[in-house]
C-alpha cells in the first residue's frame, strides 16, 4: 500500500513539473490534487483556481511550489493514516495531543529529504524544523536533535519487484529442491549421476544468484525525482533562473549504490546552482541567456555506471585554484601541473575558492565529502571537466560490483597463525611472494615492500590481530596487495589457500563496537565458517597509527 501511495504522488509531482516546464496541463494537475472537489469558503481562492484552470492566471514559481507542497501534505496525511492503522489508539492519542503546525515554505533541506521513508507509527511526532541558517553549528544541532529520523532514512526500505521475476525465483528454488533430492537419494552409488547433479546444482545456484541480484536493482528515478524540488527551491532562494534537465533516470543500480548516491548528488547540485551558475545579470554580461541550465544525467558503459552533474555557468578557473592550492600548501611551487591535475585540488579536504559562504553550499563540508562517499563507500571515482566561462561537469564513476558487505561474493581464503580468514576479492589487486631485500623497515617502525617496482606499506595481519604467525620466513609467506580508493597496501598472511565464493553475513551483536578490529563479519564456505577481513578498516587503522606516531614525534 505504501509503495502505491508513493507512486501515485510521484505521478502527480511529475504532472506539476511538466506544467512548470511547458505551462500546459494545469487543469489536470489541479484535478489530480483534488482541489476541484473541495468546498472552499473563500471566494477569492475559488476564483483564483478557476482562472488558473482557464489559463487566465499564469503559472509562476509560487504556484508550482504551493502545488508541490500540497503533494507533500498528501503524502504525510496518507502515511499518518497508515500509522493509525498500524498503531491504533496509541498513534491516534499522539496525533490528538500534537499541537497544530503552521504551514511554512519548503526549504531546500526539506526538498533534499523528499526521497526519505516516512517515520513509523512508533516514532514520536517531530517538531517542525526552523529555517536553515548559515551557521554550521546550528545545522549540526538540528541534526543531533532528531537522530532517529536521520538514522532511519539511510536505507531503502522496500523495492518493487515484477511478478515474472518472482516466478523465475520460485521456479529456480523448485529446481534446487529437485536436484538436492536427486543427490540425497542417489548417495555415493552412482558417481557419474552424482557429478551430473552437482553440475546442475551449481548452474541453478548461479542463476538464482543472478535473479536475486536483479531483484535488488532500484531505478535512479527514486532519488532523481526529489532533486527537481531541491533545485527549484535553491534557485528561488538565491534568485537565479535555471532549467533543470534529468536524463537516464530509468537506469537501475543495486540498492546499496543508490542509497549511497543521494548525499553526494545533493552536494554537487547545491554547488552547481550556488557557485556554478551566474546570477541573471552576470549571465547577461557574459552574453548568455538569463536562464541557466543544470543537467543531471546517468548512463552505463561496460561494467561501470556514470552519474554526471553539469552546468553551463562560469566554470572553474585553473589559475585561481592553483593559487589557492599553493596558499594552502597542497601544491608544490616548482612543479608544473596539467589542467586536469589542477582541477582535482577542489576535491581536497577544506578546499574552497568561494568568495563568500552562503547557507546553500557553505555548510562547512567541502567536495572531499563527495569524494569520501564515492571512493570509500562505493570504490568509485570523481572526474572533473571544465571550460572557463562555459561551465563544468562532475562525473561520478561507479563499478557495478555489489557491495562486499553482504551477500555472495568472490573471496580469497587465507591462513594466519593457524586460523582461517576471508579477504573479499573486490579489494585484491594481486598476490605476491616478497623477498628479504624487498622489505624495508622505516625509522618509525613501519615496513614497506617493493612489489614489481611499486612501494607499498606492509601490514602484518598476525600482528594486527595479536596472533603468532606460523611462518617466520617472509619469503615463505604471501602478501595480498589490496586497493582502497587511491591507497594500496600489502597485507602479509601465512598462506593463501584458494579463491571461492562465500556468503558474507554480519554479526548479530555489535562486535565492531566492542572490539576495535578490522572484521567485516563472518563468511560461510560450506564446510566451515571464517571471519571476513575489512581491508578498508584495516588501512584506516594503519593510517591513524601513522598520524598518531607522527604527532607523538613532533611533541
């Protein structure tokens, strides 16, 4: 029921946005909102609605914003009804006690949160958030005041699945049961039949995995649609005219990827509208149309997905960026940089060339927040294109592998100190057997290893887990070279046993909060289970130790 409500209201929002873009179909939008069926006591409002439907009153930004606000009110109303059905008298009592809330103009924060799931009936009614302010501390205070809302909206709670796909899953489960019965009844008497049944079992499991992975796919429309409201609210607030174009929102990606894309896209769109586009006077002075263009597009090429935010604004000034980078000590004064290298400086932590901080994009969070979300969470990358005076484009490139935090993944099974561990293959670059002269111990106690002419930090997994390695001779051990973002490291283990598919599941208790160890969960391999190494967390802990050692040496 909840999904059908969301779909219905999204269709109405699309109608309203088409009215805003074309000026046509306003009567159908008014009817869809139910305004034609309402008995209004104000003759002035009735007359305004009639003139709006007849085309006498032109559609403007205020009317479009009001209609979108009615959509949001409808959504909250229906979800409140759903809460009453689920929570019965308790939820009804809470709503009766809640004070009436005045209607306020939708802010860009509200627009950015339009994709979020509604609060459940058990949650306490939230207070209306005050207007957004430029002070970062106040923004942080508001976030701390409502932790339940923020936590509950980080994941997609439901996915629409076509019935034919479910039918295929049920069919494969049936084949799985039949094949298992054949194996169980045949025993070890007929080895050829056993081998044939095992091959069929492997084939059915692979197809079942493909179908389940396909079920997890979510169209980008789910997060692209609310971006219309975000961009419109931003442009009205700062007084800029723009056309917002969305392309490729039918591209479907894994729900883990879609969940992680919202915040980076909101940040990129805020920057494009606030810093990228000029104001109407500035565009006229530059010989451009007063109305700018911001384009959000997505496409797939090979095994990667591309999501791009492009604007036709002022573009990025390489000379200004380089001067700021030199001022902050990020660039070397004597080095010659290519334009593409200079543009990458804007992705550094704390880097900004904005002349003034606004409450739209000056929130104390730089582009490094986007980079961290993309590189660390999704193992992706961010590319920048810019032409001074003509605009800029930020392209997010994401590999389409599923998250290694859950499900069936390819992994390396290795041994350390007599225990078995699992390393997800998505982090692995290669396996290398180091020699004595490849390893160098630094004055601060760290070790590096030369892998085919490339120097990597050497991380001894046994030392990190406080185990005693079974192999003392480093030439008999093996180093697993892993990549996390732009960082590479070599993890030393006693032996790599094999590569196979494993089922990774999380712990039922918060182990990571009790023990500060780089363990992702445990993996089921059939005959036994083993702990799964979190390469990202391991490297992060290693870098923290380096920073602490450097700070201790300075003091």
